[in-house]
C-alpha cells in the first residue's frame, strides 16, 4: 500500500480560496454583475466546489459534464452551468445534469429542446456571440436572430435566458468597453424582436474583470464566468499589471520531494538528439552547479516553464515524464534528499495538477 503521506501533493487552503471567491463576487455585485464560479481550473474538486456554493455564486460552471455530474448527489444546490457548447452526443446529459448551457448551433438547440421534452424539463440557454475572438459563437447576426426567435417562439422546452460572449481565450482579443458594447447591442436587438428583457448578458470571463476594476463595464452586462481570477488571481496582476493584492495567489501549493542532489554540468555531455517528447532542446553551459531532481514530471503538470518555485533562488531547468530538474545552487535553504520544494501554479499547470491521480490532494 502506498504511504498516506506521499508526494507529490497539492495542498489547497480552502479559507484562502473562499476569501478569493467572496472578494470577486462582492466586487462584481457592487457593479450589478453576478458571478458564475468556473470550477474547470480545479477539475471540479468537490472541496473547492463547496466554497463556490458557500460564497453564493449565481451558478457553478464547467466545460466538462463529468465535473458537474456528481454535484447534485453530493448536496450542491447552486444551479449548474455548462460553459462549453454541447456536443450533439451529450445533449441528453446536458439537460439531465445542468440548468443552463451556452449554445451556438441551431441543430444543437433543437436537440436540447427534444431532450428537455422527453425529460419533462425546462432548460435555459444563453446564445453565444462571436465578437472576433473566433472561438465559439454566432458570427452571422442574422443567424443569431434566427436562433433567438426560434428558441423564443418554437422551442417550447427551452428558455432564452440571454446572450453571451467569450474574449481572450483563443484570439487574445481584449474585452474592451467598446467590444462588450457590441454584445449589448446584439442583446437589445433580440429584446426588441421578442418584446421582453433578457435575464442575462454574459460578458465573458476573467479577461473581463478589468472592466469591473476600472468601472467601465457596459451597464447592461450582468453576468461573468470567472475561474482563474478566483482560483489563482495571477493573470490580471502578472499579465495586465492590475493590483490584485486583495486576493490570495497561494491558495494552491504544489509540493514535491527531492530524490537526488548532485553537482553536475549544466550542458549535456555527448551528441544532442531528441528528448522524450521529440524536442531538440538547447542548453546554456554555466559550468558545474548543484542540481536537484524531483519525483514529479510533465505528465503531472505539462509545462515546466510554468512552475513557479516559492524559493526565489531555485530555477526550474526542465523535465521529463516523471522527473523535474532544478538548479538549486542559489537556493535560500540547503536542499537535501528527502526535502520538499513548494511551487505556485498558473492556469496552464493547475488544470493538469488537479486532474492527476498521481498527485495527492490535501485540504487545510
């Protein structure tokens, strides 16, 4: 049997996570905006999901049904939102498991309506509008209007709850006030046709939080879908320069054990070919330096360059499938075999770490 006190492990400070959720929620509510707490970044870890519910998020949201499926049975009462547009093959489960979904295909809307009828349910939909980021969403505004009118007038088991957009995730298009106002215009054109006000105008995700911080979010936008800005609170500060000191950056700690410490050359000795992943890397020759090997590798977190050692004197040199190589020559402490090293995470790594069965999850 594997030891219960095993490494690597992910340590989740639930109080720090709860603080982040509550702060972001209050920040948004102050501007008339509700929050869908997105749990896909932490792979729907139930102990984390509980914090989103206790903080009073309007929805708990994910792109993966398998993360949402166990929640109702485990006592979660908050409405569930599917934020990846549904596959035709999963529409029955989308209706069964979730209260609301984001959509961009008329054929899928028809299938959702049929399934909602079979399950004797009313399912809410938000129609996604592509404003230029070129991921999901209606690009043709006539098709958008056709879909809206069809849901409103013909698909009686669906409720047209609103419109939404995504910005920044693929095309890196900024969620500027002008860009988001385009969404409001689309919503108001639909409202004029259907003769009522939409419940939600969902203006994006963490990338839209700058509009909250700068108090220039278009007035009608009233729902954001926030994940990274709550879980890690790093992108707004590190990439865009916003002061996010009121949020915790260390709610999640990756901890790995040192399995070897030796002085070695910094440049491989021999003919350089390809590494385990088919890459042909380059190396800087810095002479002999102290290196530490961790029992942790790319299969656990994918991107060694995105690991952030808490000890500022440690440098991540690289990794193979199951090993991570550190330069510890300038470490603040004397690193020895059996010691552990702590890392902060970013979005690119937390989605792998929380999804890895090889990593023990510990909650404090």
